[in-house]
C-alpha cells in the first residue's frame, strides 16, 4: 500500500527501513522523504512506522512517533 503519494513510499518501504535500522521518524523522513512535501500522509506514515517499530521491539510504540527511542535500550 502506498502511504506517501508525493514520494511514492509504501508501507513495505517503511517496514524495510525500520528493519534496516531506522530508529526515528525524523530519520525515516530523511531517508525516504515520506511526509516531507504536502504532509497529508504524516499520520498514516507515523502509524506504519510505529507498527513496524513495535514488530522490532515489544516496548516500542508507547509514545507514538517516538518509538525509536525505545529501541535504544
Ligand atoms: S502524500 Fe506524503 S508528503 Fe504528500
């Protein structure tokens, strides 16, 4: 499923980025540019990112959009 139409970023792209070590939503935006144009996809992209992080670390996702911080412990 395409999450970001502006940059053609899919949910799978986000999942692959998280599995590859992307540890914050800001880093995800730097890498994939998701949500960096019109911004319409930000909520959806954050949800997909948080879900992907939760799959990597069970304690992630307590703070939406900040899941990556939980990955450091
Ligand atoms: S749809 Fe993602 S920035 Fe526009």
